[in-house]
């Protein structure tokens, strides 16, 4: 599965999650659950497990954002 992934600070991650939720953008805790609005998940990445959220941009590209900050 191809997607764009971004690592953010915890503050940025929380801001992105709040913004997509407030705008009504479908999101989910995993790539196959976009639209469930179930909050963020915890997925393994390059630096281990991390809070992660997935959503689609206006062109339907899958976007992953995560933070490794506690």
C-alpha cells in the first residue's frame, strides 16, 4: 500500500487530529479504517510503536501522521 507518512511533534500531531476532526474529514487509527473516526491507533514504524492516524487528502492520497513524542 502506497501512502505519504509524516512524523510530527506531539503538539503538531494533536493539532492535526483536532483539525481533521473539526473539519469533518474522515480518519481512522489504521490505513484500512479511514472513516471510522475512532481516534488514533498505535502502529509500528521506523522508530517503534507510535500514535498514528490516517486520512485521505482531497486527491484521495492516503496520509499517515504519527508522533514518537510521549
